[in-house]
């Protein structure tokens, strides 16, 4: 792939700036006992105030939940005491996406684990350059994590980013693996080591809940409500993930139409990811542009 054109890169940079501001703001304001829905909505509102759009619902994933929790409408849950809280925000400008996450630690026992995810992230970024073998990156991340006495989550990966696509093309495993794929100039990646305890299984499985959705295909429906909801989703979110909370702004009666769309597989649900042995997980994430000279951190 050729270098990104000027305009695309500027949009990535703007999305990255907004995402980093919102991530830092959320890191400052999150407290034990705070309602999770307030965190999600504040993050998403802050993105809009700054001139971006959320690229996906703000994820607030706690303790053994590694990723993909966002508040459903009317969520009463709060941040538990002595928890670890992953806050993951995505911003898009004209489909150009920045994806970044931080772990807020209310439990001193997990501070070293959080530091380890930051160190692993920094080590990975330092290595990034055109021509780098993706397997080398995985080995480096695994080593950074294991040398500090922790374990990487083997089935959560960094990923290439494309226009209106959060997971585009290549994946970046946080463990050593066999692959001949390389990082190329002009590509954009989200780098995100997930770290857990040494005694953990070190992989995630799907949990029972799902509060994040995305459009898979369109088709005709007999019911007008279903047609209108499908059109609303397509026009507002395209192929990007969305939350049920966001449909409340549409003014549509979406509840039964939503069932129609799910049942016909026009939309799919992303279940939460939970560490398979119930151990806690932390995460750090930046979005990086691969310049000829090396990595440019956008977030
Ligand atoms: Mn993310
Ligand atoms: Mn990501």
C-alpha cells in the first residue's frame, strides 16, 4: 500500500487527538461507585463536543471482563471498589478511526500488571517500522509481559485499521506465532497488549451478555419499523459498531424492530470477552501510523 494521502492522514491525526483527550479525561474522572453508563455517555458526548463521532460505543470492561462491555439503556451498574477498569474509546472523522484504551486501577495489587501493559505497548511501538515481521512484534510483546511475571492474553490482538473498519486486514497477536506477514508503510494499526496473571489460562471466551452491535447486511422487511431502523443504522453507523443506547436518539420505536434485525442476521452482536479462568485482565492501547521513518503515535 502506498503512503496515505495528506488529507486522510490529517483526519487520522484529528481523530487521534480527540481520542487521546477523551481517554485522558475519562482516566481523570472515573471513580469507584460511579455509574458505568455515566462514563460511557460522558466519553461519547465529549467526542462529539470535540468535533468527532464515536467509532464504537465506549467500552468499560471491569476485572475479568477483558473487552466489549458497554452500558445497555438504563444500566444501573457501578464501578466496583478495588476493581481494574479498562476504558476503550474510538473516534472517527469521515471514517478515519483512532482507537485507544487505558486501564484505571483501584487495586494496588494490580498496579504492576497495568504498568506491564504500558511497557509492552511502548516496546511494541518502538519496534514498529515498514518491513517488520508481525511475528517479531508478537514475540517482543510476549517477552515484555512474561519477563515481568505476567501472561499475555493469546486470543485478543492488535489490528490494522481501515476506513470505516476497525478490524481491517492484519491482526497483531500479543504472543509469538508463525507468520510471514509484515508491517508496511502507510498502514495504520491499533497496538493493544492485554495482560493477565501468570496463573490464568491466558485467553478469553465469550460471555453471556452482548451490548454492542453492527450492521452485517441489508434486506427488505414487511414491517415499516424494521425498515426504518435498518435505514437509521445504515445511515448513521454504516459498518461501525453501535450501542442500543444510541438508538434512543433516533426517536424510532426500536425494540421489536431490533429483534427482527437480529433474527434475520442483518445485525450481529458482539458478546463481552471474559478471561477463561476468571482472572483479571488489563489493557493499554494506541493507534499508530507507519511512516517511512517509523511509528507515528496518533493517540
Ligand atoms: Mn480499543
Ligand atoms: Mn483496538
